[in-house]
């Protein structure tokens, strides 16, 4: 299936008062985009890295506080080793190329997942770039790498169990905030909007806890083709939603929400 082309007319800028604070994206369809053109899958990842650059710049310009990208899942380790290697090389290239832009734009780089599984060169570069950009105040760019939502919750439960066994924590006092504080995303705002590209309607073990109240936007567009007009269209879609958090529409309107 050929994904639809970009909207012909560039959508207008979304209402700045109705933007998500935290946008998360499942960047899917790189392989299919390349295969449909008779190219190697890696070419799709290369073009996908360009879409990453576009999304980061646009989110920073629009004033989002946080952008979290699913760049490599725990399950992705099972892909052919040449593809895994190519993805790590692309990540290294991205980190080197975007470092100065992140510094200039006040973007703090962050990473979540089982980072000790990454190859040494990628991990070193990642940690160095995170340290270099740590003072960035305008936006947090989080790369989910070797990430799995269930694994994240398991490690939080394990950390809490250790604290309880050491007598540092009363199990009866554990609440949602305690658990959230032990997730990789502690300190980031709630995920307001989750976008998934390529027509798949799944969450694929991404931010399972954090998307409890998120709005979802699914698009048929493959990630390598997902550029600023598509992002703006998703943000317009989000701005039209009424977020009720379990309350009634009347209650929310009464709050001016
Ligand atoms: C899913 O497409 C995408 C990935 C597994 C990797 C995402 C990586 C990038 C966008 C490029 C590098 C990242 C950064 C941060 C520079 P798929 O391969 O599963 O596509 P398919 O479902 O069509 O096979």
C-alpha cells in the first residue's frame, strides 16, 4: 500500500495554547517505505533519521516541552545483525550531527531503556551528548533505546521491593506517584499525545504506564515521509480533542478545559 502524499497545502500553525506538552512518537514504516521502492530496509531508516531531525526542529520551534521517540525497542535486538548495526551507526551519526543544534536550541538530550545493552561506542557518545546538553532548558528530547514498557515497570517494581526490604519504604505507602518516580520517565510531563505512523494500530510495548490518559493519533503515512505538514496535522487533530480524564464533558467545559 502506497502511503498518502503530504497534505498539499501546509496546515497553519496550531493554536499555541492547545499544544501537547509532551509528544511521543512510534516511528514506524521505515522498512516498508524502502521495500516498496525496491531499496534496502536501511535506506528507510536513513530517510527516517531525516524525519527525526524535522520533528525535533518543529517541536522545538512550536514550544513543546518534551518529545519522546521510540528509536529502538527491546524486541528490535532480534532483527538481522546488519540492520541492528546500521541503526546504531545512524544513531551515532545523528548524535554527532545534531549536538551543536541541540546546544544552540536549548534542547536537553535524554535516553530511556536498557542503555547498558547498547554498543560501547553508541553508549559513550550518547552519555557524552546527554552531559553536554544537560543545561538545555527549552525542550527535552528523549530517545527510547533498547526500551520496553513492561521491562520498565518491572525494574521500577524491583527497585521498590529492594527499598521495602531495606526498611526504607513502607509497602502500604506505595501509590501511583511512587511508582511513576521509579520509571525512566520520572520528571517528564505526562504524555499528552502519542502518534504512530504507518497504519499500524498498536502501542507495541511503548510507554505503557505513561499513555494511560494520552490522546492517540494514527496515520497511514510511513515514518520516512512524515514531515512537518503531517506533524502539524496531528497537532491540529489533538487541539480539537476534548480531554476528559474520566469526567463528563459538562464538568470539563465548566473548568474551561
Ligand atoms: C520502525 O520501522 C523503525 C525502527 C525500528 C527504527 C527507528 C529508527 C529511525 C527512525 C532512524 C534512526 C533514529 C534516530 C533517532 C536517528 P520498521 O523498520 O519496523 O518498518 P517496517 O514496519 O515497515 O518494517
